[in-house]
């Protein structure tokens, strides 16, 4: 489990098919929603195209490196799934990669308040889905 981080990240890239949920695999994302920290949370700064390096269950390292480069100006990447190689490459660029399966607004709100990392985040594989109790 990822520990709570000190200060909120300034820029966060989110892999999302729906634009509402963090619901896309990092390697399959055709683009990213880029959010910037604002005094009251986060605001959508841009929707950025990405290279989507995965084809089926495989990817090549140059394509994955291009995807990492496309978000290297961000401090964090949230994706529905993110593999260990992507996490390693992101970390090499100073970017934290997390797998989460919750709403974008909920994830960003949790990051901005720093009370805890987004629920169920993992930095090494599939997300743990939120369960209502």
C-alpha cells in the first residue's frame, strides 16, 4: 500500500476513458487528462493525446518510454491499471504512478486534502476496487 504523501502533487495525469472515472490502463490510454493544483483543489488544465503503447497484452520498451515521456511534466499519474515496468520508468523521471479505481473527483479531492492517498492505490499492478460497507 502506498503511504500518504507530504504535499499535494502540482500536476496529475489521469488515464480515463469516461472522463469521470480513473478507468483506463496506463499502457492503453490514448490520452491523459492533466489536472493542476489550484487553491481549492484541482482544475482540468488540458486533455493531452498519448501514444497508447500496449497492443493486446504486450508493449515494447520504446513505446512505453514514449508514454512516460508524454506525462513527464506531471508529478503523479493515476490509472486504472499500471504495470511495474511503467511504474519504474515513471519513477526514473520523478513521477509517481498509482493504480486506482475510483472517480476522478474523489481521487483528486483525496490528493488535495492529503488525508490519505486515493483509496486502494497500488504502485505495482492492478487496483483494489472500492467496496461500500
